C-alpha cells in the first residue's frame, strides 16, 4: 500500500532506511522535519464501489473542411441513457471527459474505457488523464464505455455508457443511394434501348444490303438471260431469213416441203424462246403452274431434235437421236421438258466446234 501527499502527508521526501516497527505494529518513518507514524491497526481498505460519470462531451473543430467549425460542448446532463446523440458527418472529432465520484483520494482513482465501433479492448488511464480523444471518426453508430476504481483499487464493473451516431454526408445517405440506384437503372434502360435500336438498325441495314445485292444479282442474271435469249433468237431468225432470201433470189415463190418444215421448226423455236421470256414474269409473280399430261416422250424429243437439224447442217455438226424404243409414254409437262431440252441443245451447239459431233 502506497501513501502520498494526497493521503495527508506534508512531506514527500523520506530518509533512506529510516523506519521502525514497534511491538504494537506501529510503523515509524523518518523525514527531514521529523517522523511519521502509521498505526496499522486503524487502517481499513475502503470497499465502497465508486460511481463513474461522463462530465464533458466536446466536438472539436474540423480545420480540414472547406468551412472549418469551432469547438463546442454538449450538455451531458440533458442526455438520457437511452438517448443517442446525432452528429453531422463533419463533427467527427470528439473529446470525452469522465470522472469518479469517489473523493477520498481523487488522484489515486484509475479509469478504463473503450469506444465500441472503433475498438473492442479497454484503455487504462490514471486520474491525471481523465479524457479520451477520437479524430476523423467515420459515419456510424458508437457507444463509449468507461469504468473507474476508488483510491484503494476497488473497481466498479458496470460501465457508464454514452451512445452517439455520426450521420453520413448527404451524398452517402439512404436517399442519395436510392437516387443513385434510380439513375443507374435509368442509365441501364437507356443503354439497353440504344443497343436494341442500334442492333435493329444494323439488322435492317444488313437485310437491306443483302436484298440489294440479291436484286443486283437477279438483275445481272436477267441481263445475261436476255442476252443469251437474244443470241438464241438471232439464230433461227437468220435461218428463216436465209431461206426466204433464197426463195426471193431464185424467184421461186413456192416452198418445198423441206423448206416449209425448216421455216416451221425455226419459227417454233423462236416461239418457245419468247415463251421463256414470258415465263420469267409469271415466275416472279408466282403464277407459273405445271401442266402435266400423259405423252410420248420419244416423239416429243424427236420433234425438238428436228428443230436443230438446219443448225447442225449449216455448221456441219454430226447430230443424231438414238432410242431403242419407238414409243415411251409418261406423265410430264411438255412445255417444261421442251424448255429444258431446247436450253441443253442450244448450249451444246453453242460450245461445239464446226464439223464436230
């Protein structure tokens, strides 16, 4: 047990090894001005549990803000234990003072404190430092707890509490977060609409490009077809013109059966080519229909073959139709078959050299 001037001593300096204990248990200590006696029988340790109080709650000015605030104190007496202080976000530098209601030897009282929300361990301090400082506290809920002991080291295990809240800045408030979420949702929705519109425009552009390319290809194919048809028409027309010129020059205005047949075949060929041109429009309008009937395919092929006899004779091309049967009957469209065979034979004669086979 230690005793000092706070216990009633007038001297703080004692002579080394100057002490004595008598038979009654009284202890004597020598000092420059005399001696002190301590009757140990009369000493009794105080068991009184001290009450701990928070005496001051200071809000320190924040010089780092654009508008620095001044220091001010809040009245602790008007704050109930169930109430919470609400502080703005820029009042986050605080100082709390506390004390013990044991006045036997106040300088020998001890304290321990902590701030829940920042740390979970107790800070121990002496009576000479009865305050706690906290700087730059983030927004949140806090509870300050403090306990004290009397001059004889008896602790009050029930801490005194003070709760307070530091509100977040307006840009971090619940309303601000709600506005952020709404703006984000609007932005995402607008972005979705823009992407969807861009995709639709791109899709339409691709479809239009493909359609234009398809139309250009169809037009090119039509031009090729009409060019080929023109050449095909010129061949029978030349044959007919040659026959008529021969008749006019010889002044024989009667036609032999062979000449008549020749003119007829070439006229028939021209008629079929013109029908092919007409069928293109029907095909584009979806009006082209099949006319299937039962016919003799050998006879029809021979008729088509005879239409190219003059062409083969002029270019000295060996040209024959060989079939083991005189008649083969079947179901088919005569016009479609004639168009197919006329095209095949026309291309064959076109790419066959003179005196070929």
